[in-house]
C-alpha cells in the first residue's frame, strides 16, 4: 500500500503532508511486504513536471494491493529543459540506462507538449520508441497517458491520431463498455474524465489495431483501452490523474498568452468544468481587462475553491486494479516479468476476441 521514499524527491514530502502514507527506506526494509517497482517516464514540460510527478505518485500510493511501491521517475534528455528543471532532474531522476539495469514491474508514460502535427518529427520520437520497445519485452504492463497513447498507436499499430476541429478540453462523462475486464472491476459504470487534447484516436482505429476498448464517451470517444492480451499495454486518452485545479491552471496559462498577444482571442472555457458563479467571475475578469483594467489579478483562489472533482475516486480505483493485476502476474525477479505458468500472451486468462 505505501509509497517508499527511496530518495529525497520533494514530491514525497508534499504527499506526506497531504496525508498519504510514505515510508522512509529504513522502515520499509524492516517490513516483510513485497516490493513493486514502477517507472514514471515524465515527458511533461517544465511547468507541469513536478505536478505530474505528484499526480501519478499519488494514484500509485493510493492503490489497494499490499505492496511497497518504489516509483522511479526518469525522462528523455532530448526534451528541452530550463536550468531549474534540469537541476531537479539531475538531482532526483534516474537515467533510462539505470532503469534498464534494475528492471521494472510496471511503467507509466506521461503525455508531452509537441510542436507541429507530426509526432514522428518530435525530438523525443526515436528515444520514446526505444523505451516502448524495451518495455514491450521487459515490463509486465505499461500505462500510456494521452500523447503517449497516440505515439504507441502510431508506432506499434500504424494508427495515426486525427486532428480535431476544436480542442477536446474539459470534463466529460464516460461509460464502461466492457465490464468483464478486471481493470474496471468495482468502479462506477459511469464516471467523468478530464481531457485536454487537439487530436484523437477513434474507436474504429482502436478496433482496427485489435485493441480492447473498456471505457468511452458518446461525445469524445475512447478513454480507456488495453492491448489484446489485456495487460501488456493500457491506454488512457484522458487525464484521470489531473488535480481538481489542473484545467483551471491550464485555462489561466491560455488567458495569459492572450494577454501577452500570443492569441488573437480569449480561450474558451473548459467544458463541463466550472459552475455558473465561477464562469461569471472569469468572464467579468476578462471583460474588465479588455476594457483597460490591466492591474487586475486573475481570480484563481475564488474559482478554485468552488470546483468539484468528479473523477479522482474512479481514477484511483482503475489504477488500484492495474497495480493489483501487475502484482498478480509479475515475477519477484523483475528481469523475468512473468511468473512460471503464466501465458505471456494472455496473463490474466481473459476471454480474448
């Protein structure tokens, strides 16, 4: 159940203050509880680097299986970083070489910011393919978030994401469409998921790739799917890891871009996210700013205190189920990812179709 603070990463202390159980290494060594080692390939830009750490560490730490969770963050050196962010990475992150040498039970790959429509032209493309190839052969299960899902669908399954006429941005209702998979066991059959993306992989593309769709939205399509075997790769198109205020902070960044002249018009507000009062506060702020009141403070505290979180409990349940499945089929020796007698093509014994 607990996270283990195996280094001085500030995220551990932040989560401890939130009430999450975080064991120091010395205490963890004296408990006869099995370890699970989870990699976090954090490709998010500098502004979201630490927040993304906390979001995924939190979900893993809230999981139910009786295990000690060692989460190992790493990134790709090809991603441009500020001096401050690089110092954080140099101090607290591991290298991919170290990850490969030690081995992992599971891996999480975050999204990333891209420039231009073509994923194959991004500086992280070839290194990311190297991580994906290694994980396919050496890691029991890899969870891909948003852009990472699009990258794997393109690279491994030949399905390129499709640009959308407008940004899919907000909190959207979803429904479980395959309740037989243990990933969605004991979670609500209907729940919300935040999304923030300009592109989509459609239900038809998931089907053409032979993937198993578990959760989708009538409005914006697939959120959760798995590889054919049900576990080796797990795909999120949304961001269930988001904090309550993540979309508000993203909206604020877009407003600041508009105010700096980088955008021609104010950004739309995220769909299904803000109440009437909060929407009115933001509309009044922009109206007054455009009328010349340039000293106004963005009303983030007033808005943030009234936002409802309608997705975290289900996200916690899905990730807990994922950790439980990894726990069941992962060999104690991490370089041998599947237990003796487990079919690597169908480790969960699912009815495949």
